[in-house]
């Protein structure tokens, strides 16, 4: 077994352990967080998003329509409660 201690960016300690098996164990000790810095300046407003057009619900993922969709069309899948939105 070979071990190494690497001093990472920002003073973080990174332990790297290489064992005879084909695996590597990496542990990162970030240490104690410093104080919060000041708030930066406000950035420019981004472009308008495409939004979501909720079309309805379907029973399962297999019931989602494969054709006739436009970007932003969304469906709730009742089997898992997730919302699926057409993106391309």
C-alpha cells in the first residue's frame, strides 16, 4: 500500500491511498471554513427563459408522448411524481 498527503488548493489536505486492489481511496479535509466575505456587485439581467407549458399528466414514463412536442411542453408522471419537460 502507498499513501501520500497532498496540500490542495486553499490549504485543503487531500489524503490519497493506493491499495493493491484496483481502487483508489481519496479523502478531502477542507478544514474549518473562514468568515463570509462581502457581497459582490449585482450582475446583469439574464435573457428570458423558455418557460414550461404544462400539458397534463400521464400514468408512466412510457406514456409520455414521443412526437408532437415543442420545447417547454411538460407532463407530470403519476407513477413517480416527476415533471418531464421536452427540451429538443
